[in-house]
């Protein structure tokens, strides 16, 4: 691991062309080039300004509710034989980590003079977070969401509409996150001047993966400080997070990526089983290809057609992973594991009944692997509890 990190000076940020090793870049239609180039040439300058830093910090503290707690889970710790901490992103305003990114991107959009915001969403948390910040800032908000996800995430659809957003169903393909992203990109092509597209994960053309990771890095920044207070050490032995596109994992890993002593564990959605034909375990089933503007690992046929993913969790129902995560996988810096739908449900019920915390279905995948890792009693394990389970109650009730 030390050799891997020494060969690549910084695994957490891309090069000037937006590549993390072999993955990344910007593969976009010519009509989108002005939009993406405007963002690429300005985002680092904007987030480095004193005003941006001040506004971002104030909103995270007073509006989002940061820092979120690092909670010592005594019951999970006793069961799995390690010191297990939950980074409580579920306690952020709107119920998930997604708002860290939407606050940052809306501030960037305002600096660029954009008045109209579009977004895609799967589980609905990113859509809610986008609609929330747009309501705060008085911006028009359009959210694209797969028709299938609209049905299974009805509470979040209602929240978006109450916040003043227009929710547009994506009716093509699998009618899930991939298709919502396609529709959002089409919208952006048709509205290049006044619109900013807030991508919700570490996917898409450069600079999105880097920008989203930077905004979410507040998660690992806080973990270091909080763990120092709890244990006397600012480095955990393990950081565990679920990965679809991978924004919560990018945030939880960010300040530990170049620390070889910290094991990074990414948990993907195996759906009905990795080899069942109904899965979203991209690292195991994917090959290099282009999806939504960047080169990464994605599930595809031999002739390059995207294979439809499956997961009980709408936020992990995506056929690819972000280029940062693809590089972490290929380099061996992160360990990739997976959890089936049934395992995720069981883990969600376990956390609910042992700690009184109902997690999002996405988050539940990260909890599954606790039973598969041989921990030592001295290990400090941090799990990114990326979202709360209110939105998934209908699914949970179906399995009670």
C-alpha cells in the first residue's frame, strides 16, 4: 500500500486534465463544452475566495447543522469486537450528506451568475437537498428523476414539490438514476447560458468529480478531529462507506486516502447477487468505458451498451462508479466489497433495533460487511452513516 501511494503523489485529486490515473476526463458533446469549460476554469478560483469560504462555512454550521456527531456505537462494537463509530450524516438538514455538495455548488453557480438550477436524483436525497438550497437562495429548480424512483421514493418527491421544485420524470431505459442523468444533460445542452447543473455524485465530466469530492471532504475533515477527541488518535484503522456513484465515500475517504495505515472499504450493491443479472456491483462486473461524460468502470455489454443495474436502494442503482473510486479500486488503495438486497435489509433492521437509528437503504449496505471483516479489539472503525431511512419506510414495511 505504501508503494502504491508513493507512486501516485495524491490519489484524492485529479491531474489538470481531470484524470485519476486512467479514469476521468471530460467526454462531452460540443454543445456542452462552453458550460463545462466555464466551470472548469473558474471553480478552484471561486472556492479559494474569502467570500466563498466564509459563506460556505457559515451555511454548513448554521443551516446544515455541521459538524455532525461521530457516535460511538457500543452495541455494534460489542457484537463485532472493535470500536465502531458512526459518522452521523443522517443528522444533516434534509437527512443526508448530499446537502454539503448542493450548498457548495449553488454558491459557485451564484458566482457564475446562474439563475436556474437543474439536478438529477435517484434516492431523492440529492433532489431534496438541491430544492432546499434553491428555495433558500430564491433560484428556479428542476429535478429529473426516474419514473421508477419517483414511485419508490414518494416521500422525497413530495418534499421537493413542497420546496418549490419541478420534478420531471425520466421515462426511458430503466427509468432510474442513469436515465434521470441523461435527461438533465439534455436540459443543460438546451439552456447553456442561465443554467447550472448540480451533479449529485463524484461522476460526470471534469471538474465535477473533483468539485463534489472537495465539498464532501468536510466529512473526513471532521472525522479526524472528532476521533482525536474520542480516542487520542486522528486516524481510524478502517473507514467504511457505501458506493454507487460514490459521493459519501469520497467525502469519508478524502483526508485518509494518502494515509496508508487507514483501510478504505467501499461497499457496492450486489442486488440479487453479483452474478444474478440483477446487480450494481460495478467493480466486479464493470469494464473501462465512457458514461455521463467521464471514463470510468461501468457495467456494459461487449459492444459497449450499458447494462441495466439493479439495487433495492435507489441511490446505488447506477451502472458505474466515479473515476476517483475506479482508480482506488484499480490501484488497490480501497477494498471493494458488496452486499445483496436481503443483506442490506437485515443490516438496516439490526441497526434500528440495536441502536435506535433507522438508516437509509444505501447506508445499510455499508453495515453489512461488519460481519465479514476480522477486526481487532483495538481497531477504530468509522462507518459513514450517509442518510436516514424515512424515505425507505415503505420498502422496510414490505419486509417486516
